């Protein structure tokens, strides 16, 4: 019943935007974020008006799911493809996206891998001449009223590859969204030292499929998110009890992608989430 009510509210809100009753020109083009149901992997498609940003590219066997989602919306271009790090469940379909769509720029952390998904991505970048940036420091850009801030890892070498994760903040008007990649304790600690970590967030995409690190509590003390999204398969093996307790303590409305794609819409003032 809760999901039906949210979907109804979402449809009403979209109707207001379409008819121009949303309160002003700046609100006529919503920001839409879709957290795809790709199992224990990440793929978040962000639509800022007609422009598209893809944050992570799930596994290799998720290519058709991702492409079908983009094709159904008539998308032929991806302004930015942000790859948080090079684990196969984050870059598995990256080479296919670079080959099948016009990608403006690929953002990635500054390290290398020997895995086949990584090597395939390198070949696709070379074959298509697609621009790429290996981030050693923060990178910002804006698309149709939406601001993106990508926080880069501080160290050149980490013992755990997940700590190379780029952490992306998405800002639309007064609303904010935090995409944590697979950041572990060390990487989350680095982010906590930034100005961005002192902001409130409407939604957090939880790191590493629900793994818990104690400094997440420090992040939540300031962020106080209303929504949390966890990318998980039906077994939810990485979702730890401490993570669930943290989300309960802060009264978060929690969505698991194994139950369906999570859609979040912002007009710059309010945020609505639904699942299908």
C-alpha cells in the first residue's frame, strides 16, 4: 500500500511539472534518478532534463537491461559515465555503453586493473576516441540545473580496491543525493573531512551493498537522509545487521533494488521515491 501511495504522489507531481503548475520555470524539468534492479551490482541512471549521466555500469550480463532502459527513453547520448571503481559489478557493461552510445566523458579513479571488464573498457575507449579522466582530485560539472560533485580518493594505493571509489554528490536546487560507490571505512573517512560531508542529504545510496562501517554513523549525524537505497540481490548477504539498525535509528525509508527499480524524482524543492 505504501508503494502505491508513493507512485500516485509521484504521478501527481509529474503532472504538475508537465502542465506548468509546479511553481516556476526552474521546476519544469525534473531530475530523475533510477537505481536499476541488476542484482548485487550498481547502475544508477540520472536524467537531468534531456541529459543523461550513468553512475556505474553493473555486471557484463546486465548490458541489455541498461540499454533497454536507455533506449525506451530515446537516449542516444550519455553526457558522463561515472565509474566509481573497477570491480566487475560496477564496470561490467561499461565497454558496451561506450561502444553503443555517444559518451561525452568517462570519469574514473586513477588506478589500473588487469580484469577483462577493465581491459574491455580500455579497448572501447581507444576504439571510439571517447574522452576519459582519471581523477586525482575533485571534479564538478552541471547539466540543466543539476550540479554534480565527484570526490576522488586521496591515496595512490589502497589495500582494499573498494577504497578507490569515487563518491558522487548530486544537487538539484535544495535537494541533495549522495552516491557512495563501495567506499569502505578509509574512503568514507576521507569523505568525512570534506565540506560536502557537512551537508544534509535527501537520499544516500549506501556503500558496498549494505556493508557497515562505524564512521557511517558520523556521516548520518549530519546527512540525516530521508531515503536510503541498497543495491542487493535477493539473498542480501552483504547487508549487515548494523546497517539495518543505523537506517532504523534515523527513520530512513529504505529501498532494496532486488525488489525492483527505484525511481527518485526531484523538482529542486521536494523528493519523491517509488519502486516498480
